C-alpha cells in the first residue's frame, strides 16, 4: 500500500517527526541532505515536523514543513565541549517540542550530535511510534579516535549510542562499510543510504589553462580534527622551496583553523587562508583551482568507512580531485574517475602535486566524474530512497 493510498484509507496524510541538530538555512551536510528529503516527502503528500535549534516559534519551512525550533541557550562554537552542551540542551528541549506536534507515523533522529539519539528514542517511546536513527558518522567506533576517554562518561556515551542503535526499528548509515559493521554487531535492520548532491545545482567550472610548473590547489570545507590538513600545509612548505608555481588555498573555518595558520607561519608555507564563503561564491574558488582536495586524517581507523559529504560535489565540478583518503572514500574516487588517491605520508602528497604541476594534461579530466555522480549519487534518488523507507515503516505500523 503506497503512502497516498494509506493516507486516503486513514483520512489523513502520513507524518514524520525529524529531530536534528542542524536544518536550513544552515549550510551543513545534514541540513542540505534533509532539505532534499523533506522536499521529496512533501511532494509525496507527507506532513513533516522538524525539531531543530534556532528559536522558540513554530514556523513554516520552504516546502511547507513545520519547524518547531528550540532556543539556542548555549553557544555551539565553544569547542567540542561547547557544541556538546548546546546539543544536549537541544535534545532536552526537543522532547516537549516534539510532543506538542501532531502524532507522527515515524520518528527520525539524525546524528552526529550524539544527544539527539536520546531525544529521538524518548519521543518514539512516548508516542509509541517506530524510530529511525541516522548515523552520519561511525559512532561509537569514532569515540576513542576523537579523544573521548574510556572512563565512566566515555562508557556511558557508548552505551547510549549503542542502545539507541539497537532500539531503532531502522538504522540508516551513509556508507555501506559502517552498515556492515553494525550488522555484524547484530543490529536488527541497517540500511545504507549514501550522501549525494543535486548535480543540476553544481555548475561546471570553466576550463583553466596553465603552464608547466604552475598548479592551484584548493581545499574548501571544514577545518576540523577529522581532516588532517596539517599534511597539506607541510606539503605546501616543501613545494614552496622547490616548485614556486604551486599555490595552495584553504577556504573555511573550524576548530583547527588557528593551529593550521600557526603551522603555516612556522613553516613559512605560504598557504592562502580565506574565510568560509556562501554557496554563491563557491564556484569562483572552484574556477581558480586546478585540483580540489578531499581529505580525512589517515590514522583514524573508522574513517575507512567514511566518505566526506563534499566528495560528490567536487567530483561534479569537472576539476581534478586529489584524494587524501582511504577505504570507501578512496574506492568512490577511483570509481568516479578524474581523481588520484594519494598515500598517507607528506612525501606522497609532495610527489603527487609536483607531478601534477609538471604536466598540465593530468588535471584536464573533463566531465566523466560528473556523469558518474549523476548516475550513482544524485540527491533526488537519495531522497526517493528515504521516502520509500519511511513509507514502508508507516504502512507496516
């Protein structure tokens, strides 16, 4: 029975309650993903309530969804502890906000803000409705690598996350590798629904001619602990002395920005640091670049099952991609084409960028990777899969 037929039989449209730490107008990966999913749900006749930080009033979103906001009582930029405290406050306030909404058919909680799983589980229990937990990161596997100490609080956090995963009717992951890990732990039902991008909204970067020896290297995104951008800064310092035509630009903000700038100054690397830019200005940076960097630090084992959400966008731009990644992310770049996966040492990156600089033809990759993204990671197809999953849960109930 489809959602439309189910709605006609019960006399109302199916309804989903989403609990999230970030939603539009934020430009975070979960905000972009869920904006597309919500648009697909609304187009299929669903009623949607979104519990998200940012205010106290209930307002209508761009697709007619109801945004039931919680007040941002604590700042989210005070480092890891500040962000966790802000997420905890949101999770506590999300429960009464969710209970004030009309009773849903399905409750969805999306992480990585870990307290969200508590709010989603509480709402599903109180409302007696199926729960979907979306794991955007590989928690709790990521905990020791992210510096969560194995003390009482660390063990409590692991118990909360694992308990929420086991209690969920469906766990959604964004990679098949982490889905297999959870299935191996006996999770009842795990579905991999990868990230994606709306290819039609990603303009192709115009051709850029360059001379041998010249190379523009761009990283645009979050400057956090997960990226390991120290490698790029160190490589820039080495190349500045041997290949002065190689220029490195890092655009964005994050917890490691100050440390990266300090490293750049200490090594005299000459990296150009620019603040994060709105989406309308991203194409000008892509047009400047000859190769776009996608990176995750190589010493965190859980990142073998992680594909940075930015991967699909940079593949769709039509520029060469330099991948400082392993595992599933590396396989994604190799399958798409137009990319090189580089080894984990600084020496590997130096040699790679020097080779690219020497041969302008190496970065002339065309739009084959864009076609691959359209076929395998189109955000509309991702959204349609999510709609079918939620519809099946609503119908089964």
